[in-house]
C-alpha cells in the first residue's frame, strides 16, 4: 500500500499517447498492492490502472502474468485486462521501470468476511483454474514446496527471536512436508495469493465481481490454491476456524471443478504447506523490513496458529466436507 | 500522502446510502492530501472524493471549509463541491471521524512548473479572491503573523540543531515582521496553501482546471496568498528565483484583480512572512514527526533560502513588476 515511484504529469501524458485510450484527464496514486506502484488513470474514455513493477517482481516473469490476464479475460473471467499500445505491446517501460496499463475493475474487497463471500470465492477460484488449463506459458512456483527450505535457511537464525522454539517447529514441519508432499495431484495455473484484498465483490452480492493482482500466479497443485484460500478466508480474527466458511468455499469450488478423493485427502497437508509458506515469507519480511519502510510487515505469528490448527486435522471432514 | 483510517466496504455502503448519489461500485484509498485520509469513491453515477478529517484539522473549522467550497462552486470556480446528504447535511461522521463527500475534479498537479502554469495560477487565484469577497463566515489565519511567535517558541530550542544560527535568524526576522506587517492591505478569503499539489491542469493547457484542499483557507491579506504562491511556484529546484514565473503570476492576477500600489510595495515583506510561516511549520514538523510516521516531513532548509532571498529584495521590481 504505497507509491514507490513518482510519475510526473508530463511522463504520464507521453506514456498514454502510446495507446489508443484517449487523453489523460486525471492520475492518482492509489493505496493498493504491496509490491508495486499503482495509479488510477482516468482518460476521457474510461478509468484504467497503471502499474509500475517494483524490484520484488522479476521482470522475466511479467510476460507470464500479463499473458495470463489476457488469457483469463478472453475466457470471460473478470480480471484486469492488459491494454496493448498502438504497436501491440502491453509491457512497456515508464520512469525506468517495467509498466503496464490494465482495465479498471469495479467492486470492493470485503473487510469482514461472511460465509457467502467464501462461496463466491470458491466458484471464482474454480473458474480461474478451469480457464487457466489451456494457458501455454509455464512458470514454476518460487514460493512452492521446493522454495521453502532456502527461504527458511535465510532467516532461521532469527526465528526464535520472533517466538521461542519457532526454528525447531519449522524445521520439523519442513522435513514432514518435503517427505509427504502430494506431487501427483492435478496441477495448473493458480493465483496463489487469493487474499480478500485481491478479490472484489459488490456490496450485498454473493458473486465475485473481479480478481486482481496476479503477480504471484504460477503453476502448482490446483488444490493448493484452495488451501491458501482456506487460511486467508476461513479463520476468524481470534484464530478460530470457521467450518461453515470452509464448507462454502470447498463445495462451491466443487460444483464447478469437482475435487478428486485424492485432492480432498490431501487438503490437510496442503493447508499445512500453505501455512508454512506464508509463515516463512512473513518471517522473512518481519526480519528484513527496515524500520522506516513505507509498508509495515505483517506479523508471522498468525500463520503459526494456522499451521498448528492444520497439524491437528486428520481428514477433510474437519473442513466441512466428507471424503467420498 | 497516506491512508490513516481504514473504512470497510460495509461502512462505506451504509454511508453512501445517506446520499442520493447512486450505489458504490468502487472505493480506493488515494495518495493525496497530507493531513486527511482521502478515498476515490465511484458510484454508478459518478466519481467522488470521500475525505475523513484527521486530527490536525479542527472540526470547528469544517463548516467554514465546506461552506467556502459550496460558495466558490456556486460562483463557478472549479473546486470540490461538497455533496449534501438526503437530509441536506454535508458534514457527517464515518468511522469516528468527521467526513464529507465532494465532487471529483479532473486534472493533474504539474510536477515541473513552467511559466505558463504560473500565469494560469495567477488568474485562478484572483478569481478565487474575487469570488470569496461575499462569503459570510470568518476564520482567522491560525498560521498568520500572530501565530508565528507561539509556533517559534514551541520549537526554538531545536532550531540550531537543524542549522547553526537559525534560532537567532528567526527571532530577528520575527521582530521585524511583527513591527512592520502591513495590516491595512485589502483582506478576504485566501486559500493559503496554493502549492502545485493543490492546483490541477490538463496536460498542455494553460488554464487551471481545478483547485483542491481548502483546509488551510482563512481570512487574511489577499496579496499574502500571492506571496505564498511565489514561494511555492517561482523558485527553481536549485533555489534560484525565476522572475519570468513571478511576472506571469502577478500580471495574470492583476488582470482579474488589479493590485494596488500599496500591495505591490508590500510584496517583499509579505514574501518574507510567507517564507517564515512555512519555515516555522516545517521546522515544527521536522522536530516533532516520529521516525516511523507514514508521512516524511519536508525539509525546512528550503524556506531558509527563500527567506534570505526576499530579505535582499527592496521592491516588487525584483518580482518582475514595476511599482506604478
């Protein structure tokens, strides 16, 4: 939630002239997106989002992200559509950074998650997974099971300072997940960051109105995306698990893309993996974010609690579904 | 440039229901306004700005600010127009804070000031002063000549830490300004914060498309507003004074509201006062802003240089105009 790069009125007018989207009439930095700088760009034709990709996004991966949004939009998903310049190019440069203009999505992130939001999320996630099946670029998950150990090694010496015993807890969990990870499950394009910030609804409506921020999207197990969603949407602020929300999420997903018995059986371990992934990245950010940074790092402890919850789960029935 | 208060999707939907402006379809925090929290609010009718007034704005002064914007809008000035609820009330409360919705102004703040911007600014400032003449609420200038000494007393002990000798420099200047301030000049409503951030243009056009942020507006000497503008718009990044920009500012102003000989003669002392005012408030913020604040305080040294420049000026001819 920050504007890392200043763009002048002259720069933006010159940049917009490379598109066939009218003349810029307003241009404001918005507090959206932790990794990149986002501007709301109004032209005399429509509102757009201009994103400048900051250093945490690998420029080599941008063709995957923009291509994926193009692909999903063409399949009818409500996600930002990259706008191509008059030369056909969507990924350009502005103020020394990779930059792209995308369509503007209406809707709002829900703050207080209700069970009906989780049902809408399940449907949208299954639609995304289905629409992504024939996308032809491959990008591995940098924050998948293979990425966790190097991440852990880079910050393990500080773990016990965050919570006593955390270093050993992570090490044991990592050993378990690496030994038991269900690599054989259906895979494809996942969003990998479907937190409420990235999912829009219209007030009082059940259906998702749009999904944004595809900059962690990658190829991985489809059900792993659901595990990330469970962690992000189905725990209450007091860390208790809301099984109604989980059931809504999983059953709505299953109506669009039925989950196999293997996927259901693997949900507890996938949820442990999803907990460890965000525990590790939050731990890393917690340790490495300078005190004067524009963005306040998120507390990793929330994900210790989620990991402990899933460690005690032995079947998907704990998530409100029975394994048939 | 910060979002100090989080507003949920449910809060905003309830709040907007008190107006006849349609249903909210999008709602984003924007990086605009240092003192308040601003959101871009899109309804199915139009875009609006929602402002939550944070603690640096005195709630007692809000009827002046909102009434002034209403008044100036009704006179045809392009400034945010307060939107009244269905009960007729414009100033409401949201998330425990005073809050108001205003119209959305197109246009962009110029980053690299060109002489033509200063001409447009002069015209807009004179129009604002003229339109404000029959506004019937009075609000004294908390940052006017009478406010400088208490501000100085509150931070004088830290002044020399910012620049050696600064405490004495300010004290001597303050004595001079209090003894020689031209209280007899034409007075009225001034904006008092016409920095480029608060003045919008369309790219490549000379006329001001809109003026925002009236939360320092007050009653004071009209020509003092111009002195603030000269400091904010007519110095180059290397601190040199651009006399072409000043001439454009003052001569365009004079075509709408002619400056009297007394006002012209007083410009150097008004400009010294305008320099001291921002030197003092920046000094205060520099000393009192916590290191982890969302907003980085502006360096006060810039205004030491401006003050020194105006101390060496003995007539308005230094600003590109002759005293007739």
